[in-house]
C-alpha cells in the first residue's frame, strides 16, 4: 500500500520540479538576452563616442568633440621624427586645445582627404569603462572611456603617428 501512495506523490513532485526548472531556465535566458542587448547598446554608444572624436577633428566640429570628450581629457602622443627615425613625445593635448584644434580645421578649411582612415575598434566594454582603438590620418589612438548616466565619454588618449606606409 505504501508504494501506491509514494509513486503518485513522486510523480507530482517530479512534475513540479520540472515546471520550476523550466521557469528558472526561462528567467536565466531572459537575463542573458537582456544583458546581451545592454552590452550591444553600450558597444554602439562607445563606437559613436569614438566616431564623434575622429569626425570632430576631421570636420572641425567642436559639437562632436564636446559630445565625446571629458573636460578633464588627458591626451598624449608620439610622432616619428623623420631625421632620427625615432618616435618622440609630442606633448599633451587638453580639452581646450582639442576644441581649438577643431576650430582651426574649420576656419582654415584644412579637412583631411575623403579617403582618410576612419576606423573604430572597440576592444572591451565593461560596466563603467571601455577601451577602443581608432585609426585616423594622423595615426593610431587608444582611448579610455568611462560611462556616466548612460553616456560614454573619452577620458584619456595615447597616440602614435604617422601610420606606417
């Protein structure tokens, strides 16, 4: 008799466990899909900040630079000396200098050629920080970005140029 009562109870428990597992797996899958969607959205926002950076310099568009650069920007670079064939420290560009540079491009109509490189590679996007590499007419920049209030901004840049031919 005991077996008669245990078997139906076991079946009921197995069904309940199966149903609960389906619910748990559905919740996990939903969380995973949501995280992927947020990560993809963040990656696109990082790419946009990087494109604003390049286009700001290319087009002399200070609005794009303001949208992508932190006012505390720290940008340094190395330029190849043609006489010594060595890369030398080129100095620091502040936020103010970046905006002034863009204004000069606009005023002098000193735009790069139409086929100038403009490539963005997002290397890593985390919760609040990201790393990207951009290729431009002047060379290659590695950008460190941070996220504040769902907006990605460039904090630091280190660059080297010109690109090898």
